[in-house]
């Protein structure tokens, strides 16, 4: 059973506005889909990094209740000042301006996207050889109630914990399949505040070569089944859904030949 991180899906109030904003940062819209309940678009740098799915629910009226589940999204860049300027010119709310850090060989800045989500811009000094030349998506960071338990759940699905970090406000870990797919940063707040799901995060995608086995592993790790593995007619895939103990909806996707 091989498993890797696919896109993450975020609900937005206005799909066109959000696509325009992320495009201004240098990402590309690589697909559009309409399903019965939502309009969707994928944003990414096709040369590398992660990807995310933007969804405007057809029943959405007014601002999205973001909750506190998603802490931040990462955008990596070779020129943080230029990417920051592009974000601000496109209407971003400034949280902090670009600053070189002492603890790590990086510069970073924070802005908020049109729906109010926190976006961390990162320039590493230097990036590894072979990194994309244009801005690309790094990991996305979600809060969990118990970091060690969450890491163990993802490891049981076939992902690896590639790093751990402690900062004043949180304990953090990154889970991924090195060399394949995206990465998830899990964070446990040190103040013990509960995770409020809200409506901001719709679902997290895990891709696999064995939907049945990955779905079973997710349930064995404490997940609650939403939909058993099902072969879709519209696309050559088998998909399943479950909610994990922190309340995140996980979509397992196996693409067929």
C-alpha cells in the first residue's frame, strides 16, 4: 500500500476572486470542475510543490466560517519581496512584512487571502537545487488535538514524519511521502484551545494504489466511515471518505489505469 498527500480542498466565498488572487502570486489554475453542490478549481505550480482545490459551494451565501482548523498555507518563493508585493497589490491584508529569521536560514512574511486565511510566504537561503523557479505551494498546516496521536495515524496510512519542531505557541510535525505528493504540517497548540472545524476546510485528499487497504487503515486508526470505497462512473477512480478523530474529512483516491 503506497499512500501520498494529494490536494487539500478549501471552501471560499467567491471562486473567481480567489483564483485571481492566487494567480497574482504566481500559481496557475490547472483544472475546473462542477459537481452537484460546488464549483471547483485546482491551483498549483505544475513544476513542483503541492496543490490545493478551491471550492465555492453553490449554497454559500456571504463569508465562509473559517473556524480554527486551518492555521496557515505556505507559499515558497525565490523572491519574497516580489511575491509579497504581488499579494498586497492583489488586495492581501498585511500581517507582517518580509523579515529574515535568526533561527532558520529563511525570510518570511504573512498575509491574509480574500477569505481571511493566513498565508506564510517563505524564501529559503538558498533553496535546494532543482526547486521550481516560480512560486510554489509548500505544506498546509492544520491544528490537531494530540500531535503524537495524529502523527501515528498518518504513519499507519503509509506516510512518514519528516520533521518535528517546537515554537512558543505550538508543537509541529510534517508528514509526507518523500519525493511524491504534497505535505501536511500538523500543529498542537500549547494553550490547549480546541479545534473548531467551521466550514473553511472541506476535505483533505490522500492518494493511494489501494483504496480498500488505505480506507481500512484509516478506520482502524480511529476514523469514522462516511462512504465505503466506490468506483466512480465519471472518472477512472475509486474513492472513499471518512472523518478522522480531529474531525477532518479525508478523501481516499485510487486512480485506475
